[in-house]
C-alpha cells in the first residue's frame, strides 16, 4: 500500500503545482489598460501627434465572457483615429478558444507572424493578436487608403503591446 501512496501523492502534488503555476502566469490587467499603448509611444511610432485615449467598455463577445476595454486615440489635427481594444481572459486556453471562435467572423484572415502567440489581419485591415490570456485588436478608423506602411505600423504597435504582457 505504501508503494502506491507515494506515486499518487507525487502525481497529485505535480498536478496542483502545474495548475497553480499556469494560473499565476496569466497576465493581469494594469490599473489603466490604455497605458499598454501610451499616446506618446503611439505618436512616436506613427510620426504624428495623438491625443490621450478616450476609454470605454468593450462588450463581451459571447455570454459568460469578460468585458474588455476600448482605447480610442484621436489624432491632433488631421489623420485617422487609432482603435485599441483589449481583453484579459481568465486563462490562456479560454483566450485561445475565443480567439478561434471570433476568427470565423473575420474571414478570410491573413496571418501576421512574429506577434504574440498568434495574430492575423481581417479583411478590413484590423490586426487581431493573442498573447497568453490576452486578446487585443488594433485598427485605424476611417482610413481611406490602407497601405503596406500602415500594416507595418500596426504590427510595430502590436509588438510594443505584446512586449508589455
């Protein structure tokens, strides 16, 4: 009996430890979610001045999922507002599942490599990114002619955000 108890106890300990480590590694939202993308950092990256973000609640995409935060950065002068939406899901598996489910609504997606755990552009040029338990979206609002340079700008901003998670 003693020979069976030790392996069972060891397996239970390993299971509990791995669950605790996984939940502890989930990114927690900062006090100000919009601080993940500062107006100054945005202005520097895009080469034009932006105002501080206008913050609002982003709706939960499905029942029993978390609400997110919208951060809209209006330009100082002419230009396109940048929309940054972010969700902190309870776990990486939950974020992965939601990311896959939402991707069906934005078909056909175009993969964007090297950003977070997975990323893609939707047909309207919005960049969707998942890193761990965090999902976020970046898009220029009311941009008339989306260019490869704009795509590069969104990728650079997404890398900035992902680096803070």
